[in-house]
């Protein structure tokens, strides 16, 4: 599905909370990606009613040095009963700047909101 461009806007509270939770993990480049959050904008959504978004980091910023475009953090999402319902993927532009926040779900219906951060974990309401 092609992204739908929008007028650039700051991260909303839910997007920021999810990104902060994922980027709190320690990995090469994590510090630089955390430092980019204040300069990160949402530039597109991944489809009508999608919570997955494309991101752009305004320069100047310190670039990360990741080996891949996917942030190396397992960010599984579970419902209150503990069932796995998907995961959050954070993508970078050539391993250097934040590029996308994706909710990859395994449920029958597309999620209409990002998971909540509860006790440092990602939780999806049932």
C-alpha cells in the first residue's frame, strides 16, 4: 500500500511514547535515534485510518550508524490476556535517521490506534 502524504506535523503523544519505549533499548545507534525525536515529523500515513506513519528528521541532527534499516528491537504487542497481536517496527533511512513507525498486526482487523505503553511494555486493548 502506498503512503499518503500529509502536511508534516510533530509526533503525537502516542507515537512519541511508542518510539521512546522502543528506543530505550540499548543498541548501536540508539542514543542518536533518541536524540532525533524532538526533530522528527510525520510526513505520511500508510493508508486511510492507518496508525503506521512515515517519518522525517529535520536537520541538523546526529546520524545513527545502524547496519540495517530496521531498528534491532523486538517490540511485540500483546492484548490483556497475553495473546500476541503484532509488533511495532521502527525503520530508518539508510540506518541513519528515523524513517517510519509501523504497527504490523496479525489480527483480523487493522488497529485504529497504537498500543499503549504499560509498565514499559506495549499493550493492546482487547
